[in-house]
């Protein structure tokens, strides 16, 4: 695969992790302190693999025990791909916008990256199927700085017709939705997902072409990826090649048959369950790492993790040890609207043996990250699991 040169594509993006500096963010905020050592989690088993699958879907997880930076490095960022990664020639690449617009548009990669509305956006991405199962350990989760341009400005330049209802984003990768047959022919369709026109016109929705100051890696969607900050990963269409403005619903298999949840709606007659599409991230936190260091003849322990999601700012994170009282953690200032906030909590002299730890996030409206029972009463799905996650550690002398 031929990557574009820095002059061709990144002439206005500084090298390395410059996206962090542009946002006023330090490169590292979580490095281990001198003399600090990790405490063993007993809930990790041999089932956990970083590269969980090289087939379809291709899955790469993040080992949260190694979380030491606010931004996930490009070569560690989680990936979940339903199809094969296409090979894209940047010189021949074209992004085409059509459908219910007054003036269809076609853009080269150079034209897209040279637009005046390019910006950096720090975003936490989580797969909607991220889970605490032993083979995942919540590893389908990353935080990084993306560079791109607004989808709103492009649609406005094209002139959206009054009939428009949805904006369909199609990748350059192909998939079989069904084995449609007419005569002896079999059909394939581009992998895609549609969002409502109002979501497409949201000022934060963007077309990203760089990750942490470098061209997007192939498995993250090179050369261009849709980015809808604050939404689960299935919406962020990779290898974006075409945007089609529709006057009706798009009903691809990953839109209306796969990424759905049953939600409970309260009515005067009791809860009613309805099928709905998965969209925005739910309020969530987790215990990612436990460390200790010797100080004045005794061990001090540090419990830490990220908090993200929800429709209101995160106000605080609390930690519970061995089913005791909830204790307030120290919450770092949220450095970006859509990026995770890191938190930590310290304690002295945990007794030797096993201990349980769990965190919960609370937003500015007082909404609390649910327990598993509370979450299951609201959503009946294996996806969108934002329940509190109880971890287990072993303390040795």
C-alpha cells in the first residue's frame, strides 16, 4: 500500500502527536511513578488475546493494564472490522457525494485535507459489543486525537434537497448482505451505515484522515473515515468512498438487523420493550489498573481507570473495595468534550489475599452508571453494556 507523503497529505498537520499539543494536552499523564509496580488481576485468563481474531470479523483488543497514556498509540488502537481491509491508492482516491443534493461533489484526498475547516477532535471510541467476557476484558476501547473536516460544510456546499432524510456513508470494502440471486448472479454491496440528516449536519460530525498526527492506519480506515463523536464504533464507517443523501431509510444488515437493542420505556401500564438502533455512548467507567509502591515502610495502592460517555459531563467517579462504602476518586479535568477522563484513587495497606474493586461514574445531572441488574432492566442486549464491572486483584506481601 502506498501511503501519501507528508507533503501531499499532512502538510498542515504537525508530526508525531502534534494533535495532542494542539489541544493543549500532555503526551503522557499516566506514566508509572518511580518504584511503582503493578498488582495482579486474577480475572485475566489465557482466553484474553490482544489480537483476538485475524479472520472476519478482525478483532484487536487493548490491554487496559498497560494504560499509561491519555491517547492510545496508533499501533495499539482497538479495531473491529466486519470485512477485509481494502488497498487504496491515495493518488487515485476520490470521495463522491451524491443523491438528493443540488450539486454532486467529487474530492481528491489532497482537496479534502486542504479544506479550511480542518480541525483536531479527541474522541473515545468504544465498540458497542465491548464486553467483560474473558476474551475481551473491555479491550474494544481507545482514546485518540483525530484530524478531519466537517461533514456539515460539505453537505451545505452540495445543497441538500428538501426530500433528504438520511445520509448514507459507504466504505470501499464489500460485503454480502444475503445471497441475492437473479438467474445465476450473486450480488455484493458496499459496507455502510446511515445517520439521520440532523446528525450528519451536527457541527462535530467529521470526515477524519489522520490519527494522532499521522495518516489513519489501514485497519482504522485509511484514507478517510466517518467520525461521529460520542457514538459507538459501528457508526464510524471506515475506508469511506461515497456519501449518498437518501430520501428514505437505509436498511443494510448492520443498520436494521444487527446493531439493535431492546429498550424499556416506562408507561402507565408498566415497562414496554421496543427495538431501537444503537447510537450514542452510555455513561461508563472501569477499573483498568492497580499499582503499588513502598512509602515510609508501607505499601500505598493506586487504583485507576477511564470514564467516558453519557449525554452530560462526568461530574465524579467513585470506587468501592470489597463491597464497602463508595469512596470519591480524583477525576482529572476532562481535556476534551468527547475524550475520556482519567481518574485515580489511593489507599494504604490492603491486606494480603484477594480483593474486589468496582468503579461507577456519575454525571452532572446525577445519573449513575448502573449495576448489571439496573442495566439489564433498561436494555436487553449483549451490546451497549455500561454496567459496573467488578474486578478482582491479588495482593502479595
